[in-house]
C-alpha cells in the first residue's frame, strides 16, 4: 500500500472511531442531561456563579453520564442487535470490543466522579456515583423484566438538577428536592410516549416499558395523564418554597396545562401520531420550565 493511500485511510479511521465514541457516549443525550444539572446549579447559585465549580459540574457530569450510557450498551449489546433503532451501535456491531468500551466507561466514570467530589463537594460525587450505578446495573437489566424499570430509572434520571443544586449549595435542601421531584415525575409521560412510539422495536428485544400489562391500551394513556397532572402542583413548589417568583410559576403552570392538553389528546386517540407529539412536547417542557426558574432568579 502506498504512503498516499495510508494517509487517506488514517483520517477516515480516526473519524470513524470518533463517531463510535460519540455513539457510545450518546453525546447529544448526555449534553441534554448535563444541561438540566447546569440549570439546577444556576437556580441554586442565586446569581453568584462560580465558574470553576460550573465547569467541574459540566465536565464531571458529562463523563458520568457518558459512562452510564456506555455501560448500558455493553450490557444490552445482544439486544441492541435486534432493534432497528440500536442495531448500528458500535458494541452491538463489534466495531468496538466490549473490553475497549469497558475501559472507556471505567475511566470516564472514575474521572467524572473524582471531578465532582474533588472540585465541588463529596456529596456531589456520591450523587454522581449513585446515578451511574443505579442506571447501569438496576434500570438497564430491569427493562426486560418489568415496567417497574421506568420507576427505578426515574431515580438516576432525576439526579441531574439535584446534583446541580448540591454542587452550588453543598446540601440536600428542599429546593434541590423540589427540582428532583419535577424531573422525577416528568420522566413517566416522557418515557411512556417514547415506549408507545417504539413499542414494536422494543418488543423485538423483549423490553417491557409501558405501564399496562396489555401494552398499548387506554390504561397506559390514562396513567400518562395522571402523571402530567401531577406536574402542575410540583412545578409550583419552587415558588411556594420561596426559591423563585410568580412569573416562573405562571410559565410552569401554563406549560403544564399545554402538556396536559396533549396528554388528553393522546388518551382520546391512542395514536402513534399523538404519542410523537407528546414525546416532542415533553422534550421541550422540562428545559423551558427549568430555564424560566433561572431567568426568574436573575
């Protein structure tokens, strides 16, 4: 092979490897998770942002979430092969060995927890470690056992805004728990909408994520409505606790009412089209509400 050919192949192989690590870490999803932690930090910081701490939260949080996502793909590699959505993941296709992925996850997880504990506080490190372990080793294997996996997974999923609060304050106070509760409850309609849309794909891998034993039925959509309705009083908690003002509470309630309206529409039709609308609205709802809390503090 000529030197010129080798020079052309090397950039391609490097780019391919970067794409594989991008998929392993689920970079876009990881950034959205880190965003909720940053918003939690800004809400708690009261305008007194300490940039070293904020960067430690971003870097440490990113590495912990990336490690969790990678471990998820290692554990589910044989099931990822069965689903259209995941069959091109690097570990599932053997483009990346389990050993290579495991080394990445181990290093990223260790460094991420170390950064959180050292440059923020020990409590932040403990929260990051709990989120990593519970997501990878409790939620992930439960997905093929019972719909309770969504409940179990909601705990690590709700850690980011609480982590942001703890990073800024060093304590597990009521404000942090209010943000945790908001993200905890939000995940149920969000994940059930996704599970409805991807139900056929999930069934190929044996995943059971919809709350009803019958899967796509009125009970699943009715439970979705109840959880969205529960978001309304929970979104008022920061105002009642004196953390935010009346403007952000109004925004949160209005956003919740629109969310509820879409949930009711989904319940009426039980259609994939309305499940997709609910899914996309849920993606918008959470950052909009958290951002309104931040802007209200400013």
